[in-house]
C-alpha cells in the first residue's frame, strides 16, 4: 500500500516523496489508518520495521491539519534511551520538513546547562512534539517546567525496554499528568505479561497490531561455543589472535560485565571502547563517533546498542552471554550483515544458559552450529536437550472492534510535488 492512499495530508506526503518513501511497511500500513481514525493502538513489532514513521506520520499530519492549541505540548513521545530519542528527533525533522506550524524539542539527560536551557525554552514556547526519556521528563514535571494537561497524543516507544530499565513507576507518574481524552499509542518488541498489564492500565479500547518477529537474515553466519564462564575470554583471545578485529561488537546484558570485559581486552592490547548506561551523553557520543570512524576496533556494549543504532558495516557480533529471549537475539545479531554485506554472529553459551539458547534455536527453526573449543581451554559442558516447560498461551487480537474514530476523510488521488526537500535517503 502506498502512503498517498492514506489520509495523510499533502505536506507530509510531499516530505515522503522527497525522501523517496513510497510503499508502507506492514506495521505502517496497519497502524497509520487506525491512529488517524483516533484509536489507541498497541503495536508489537521489532526494531527496523518502520514503527517510528508508523506513529509520527499520522500524528504530525493531524497536528498540521490544525485545531490544537498553539501554546501547549500537543504530543509526548517517550523513549527508553537518549540515542533513540535523538533518532526519533532526526526522523521528526525529515517528516516535518514542510510543516511550518509544527515544532518539536528533544529532552534527555546527560547534557550540559546550555542544553537544559534550550529544552526549557522549547517547552515554554509550546513545542507541539516533545520527545523525551522518562527521567528527564519527570524532572521537568517536578519543578513545574511542563504542563501536559492539554496533551492530545502520547506515544510509549519500546515499552519492554522501558520496563527492563526500571521506568515503570516513572511512566505511570507521567501518564497521570495526561488528560483522559489523550490518544495513546504503545509499541513493544515483545509482549510478556508485564507489558500487557501496562497496556491495560494505559490504553483505552486499543487496536492491537502484532507483527511476527522476523528471523535473522540468512546471510548472517551463526555459530556458538558451549563453554564455562571462565573460558569465554580465552575464546575471544583465540578469535582475535590474527588481529583481524575491525568492526566487532561484543554484547553483554550487564553493564558491570561490559566494564570487566573491556578491562580484560585492554590488557590484551585490543583497541576497544565500552558503551553502557553509566556513561554521560557526551561520553556516549564520543564512543559512537570513535567506533563509527574506525578509531576503536571493538565495541563492548549492553543492549543499549542492540536497538535503534544504525551502523551498517559491523562484521562480527559476539554474544558474550545468551540474550534474554529470541527477540533480543534477533536485535543483537541484526547489527551485522546489513546493507548487502555479510556478517558473523557468535554466541557463548554457558552451562546455565543452554536451555535458554535452545529456546532461541526453536524460534530459529534450526540448530546453530557448535564450534569446538580452542586448544588449551579444556572441555566445555555437554549440550544436553532439556524438556520445555508447558506454557500457557493466550490468544492475541484486536481488543475492541469499535472506538472513538475522529476522522472521516476521503483518500486523495495524488498530491503536489516540490523540487526541494529534506535530504534524507531511504
């Protein structure tokens, strides 16, 4: 389905034309009409499916059509990390290129005083769209810098990551500041029980749109080492012995382990950098700049890098520990083999992680190749099959087939084209 077959207004369609966006992704095709019609939406889709456009485009189109207060925050988009907030803000600049009357401000921690002053000025002038991390937004609310009582749209992006990072209480405090008639949209890559509970408390008669998690690209060469934890650094040393280290990401689920791995790699004289939530925004920006510029060969990171960070030329992804679930596995290894390049994904599977990795293999529909341990490391644990516990299943679907549709427009036959526009490539 093409964008111009929707109710999106001409200014949005002009920007999409200039950005060479023509066909909608599945999540966009399902979400955009529902949001334009005024429904609350629960979207379950992984990173890379186009969900940012799925909520920004209809909201920007409605704001541009008018009827919203000029001196109020009309839309709040919540992001779990600074990096994602920055990317949403960049997308906003492209999609909103022709929207003269729609402004935005990004609000996130880890900045200097000048940045804080810019945030404050933008909010007081009544920026239409506020893109924020929970902690920073809550701090502005507490000191009275922000009024959300007239907000018309609220978007919670990567809700599962929000809860994993401990933002549940902060989210509910922010939601309590919203008016009851605020249209709400929530996206999550996974749908565990805690996310469904949050959706029940946050959304009103939502339309649920769920896309199956796609399998990793076939061109990713997946393999694993079944090993004990103390053997993992020895495997890394073996992998890096030839010095061919360019464009490698090592993932671990815990920031303390990331710091420890980085220390060990530096002792091996490996040119590496670390990325985790303890770094300030300026430090994170510096690390990403160094890695993208090739000034660091290896990036050791928590899952903060596994979602929403665009680096196209990663050659190897190493899972130092097994990801929490199949979705996280797909997000991590999806950093490699992008833009028609080949890539390799290697996972270290400790004895305690065998069953968890078998769950991932079940999702993949195949067994991942198990590599023999390098000479001198001894034997690893036996990769034994374990019985899967019986789990309860729940049917997912549209929660309510009726809603408070707000729009009743006819699709256009076409729209005007302009010669100049946002310099953004698809």
